[in-house]
C-alpha cells in the first residue's frame, strides 16, 4: 500500500520555474513506477511525465519535453517534477500517481494510487 501527498504548487509568472514534490508512505514505493498527470478546467486528465522504479527510464509528454524533468529519490520516498520555462497553458492541478509492473506509463488507467493534487497557476 502506498499513500501519496503532493506539494510545491503555486502561482508563477510565465517563464518561471516550480518544483513539485510527491511524498510517499507505506510499503512498496521503491517497486513502483511513478507518473505525474495534470488536469485543467474543462479538460481530461493528461499524462505529463513518468519514471521507472529505479529511475533508469523516463517518459515525457511532447508538450513538456525539454522543459520538465522527473526524478526520484527512493531513500527519501519522494518523486519530483522540476518545471522550467512555464507557460500559461501549463496551468492545471497536478497529480502524482504510482503503478506496478505492466502496461503503459502514459495511461491513467494503469495507476493504482493517486495523490490529492496540487494547483499550479502560470500567469502571463
């Protein structure tokens, strides 16, 4: 069982940066692949970034590639999303999620555990 709590969201101007954190508790975190998703008003939840259990493989949506970086520190039971060169279209609630073996990192349906979300607002 894994519990996830996101933090680090807030208000930032276009071009600025934020780092989101996802703190995990419970057994099994080190065996979980992790993902970040986001959902803007009136839109479906969409994939942002993913990382394998060891951190050896990462995955990014085209819209954030070269701007966002996902990482994890298993000793601290924490996953991070470094967001640079933020744009107004990045505004959304960001969710951390955990999954186990099999399936695609890109699909919402593949993740078993979810955090409550943290708001990111980028102003122009």
